[in-house]
């Protein structure tokens, strides 16, 4: 068993040849209404990249168990300026699994991830590609330029999340960084080597290292509908990220335990002082109940935190597949003919 992976053969002195090509991964869940306009913009982008850099492009649409027309629309998209892959998962496995499915099926060298809701402008991709080819960066990630249009509570929550996840971490996760990013061939190869099933894409893409650069951008308005990421799903994703990529919750639980032990020690000294020096009686039932409830609540919190990590360990031990592919088709720009759909488990 090797202790590391050598991906140096996928680079040329830090510069990546344009002939490597670019795979654009678009996870989609109930995005059928906006898929055709997005595809038209991607075709224009592919033509521009071909003319400027000589890049051959493909797009990989990952249908994450959609219940609308997403799959049927994706099947009928034309392979004009770029190849079109359609990967349909057997059910909704979540965005992290859809991103991994797209990465696994990407056939070109570099990989670009973008959402299917139209908020990630394809026109910005040319700038990301420029940082990769012209400047030699391996990871080009985007981040919101500002959060002025968000509530104070949301901004505070985001800052708290990144403070916790980066607390004591050797490799920091850039604040406000999103999934809209480009990976060079060797960065994409490195990300494929990571075996964990509980994946936090933003953290893993930062952890692999290499030369990285941030590009600020302003998200566009959704092309249609409303986001499916409500408060409960965002909270779940935050917990998933914290427990999958950081030990901060365990450290917080330990510090909380130490703090309560210190408070209990001071309380014990005060009781001893009142009893021996002042001659007052020891506080009775109210203080006892408050103390027990406090300790009991803290213990339950600690048990819950440990349970999250134990659940992650159990999931890794079971080693279940991250996703299953129900259908996979490919259209090439040269022939524009779809290959026979396959039913496979990956």
C-alpha cells in the first residue's frame, strides 16, 4: 500500500497544455426548465474556448434523481460545439455525490464544476481557464464578492461556520468559496484519489493543495424556480462539513467540559467558604437541580457530537458506493449520435 500518489506526470513545469481539454460538470436536481438556455450558453463558451485556447470541451449533466423533466431535457440536448454526457443517478444522493459522479465520468483533462440553476455564469469560465492555462494555477475557485444582500444572521452563521471548520486546521478553507471552480488535470486526479464517502467538496478541493487562486464574482439570479437549499438543508450540510472535515466540535465539547468543571470547582469552594468560615448552611434543592440539569445537558451534547463522528466511521466501514448510475449516454460533437444507454452500478 502506497502512502502517497504521484500526479506530476500530468503537468509540464506547472503549465498544462491546452490539448488536455475541459470537462464541465453540471449537477442538476429539478432544473429541467432552465437546462436548455444554460446549454446554449455552454455551447457558445465551448466555441470561444476552442478558438482562443484550442480546448476541446464536453459537458457532463448529472441528474441527481430529479422528479421533473430534467432527464428528458438533458437527453435531447444537441452536441453542437461540445460533447454531451448525461449521467442519471438511481435516486437523489445529494449534491456531493452528484459532483463525484461527474468527476468520475469526466473524460477530458481539466474539470470545471458549476450549478445548473444559471447562477454560475458560463461567461466567467473563460477567466477561470485563463488562470489555469496562462498563469499555471491548478485550482481556480470562485467566491462571493460580498454578502450585503443577506441577513445579519446568515452572515454571522457563515462566518461562525468557517471559523469553526478552520480552527486548528493546517489547510484552511477559504471563506465564501463555492463549488464553482476549475481543477487542472493533476488536481482532478488528486481529488479522485480521496477515498472517503462522507465528502465535503469545498474542503477536499482545498486540502489537495497545489497552486490555488480566488476569483470574486457576483452570482446571477436563478433562471427559474426557487432554491431547494432551505435552512434545514443548509444546517445539515454545515454539520456534514464540520464532522467530515474538522474536529472542532469535539474540541468545543472538551472545552465546554473543562469550563463546567472549573465552574463546579469554584462553586465547591464557595460552599466550603460559606460552611466553614461564614457558618451558613449549604445551598439545597434548587442549586442541586440546576447543577444536575446543566451537567446532564452538556453530557447529552457531547454524546450527540461523538455520535456524529461515530456515524461517519460506521458509514466508512460499510463502504457502500457513493452513488448508483441508472443511465449513462454520450453524444459526441462530431457525430452527435448517442451511444447505447447503460445500466451500471458505480
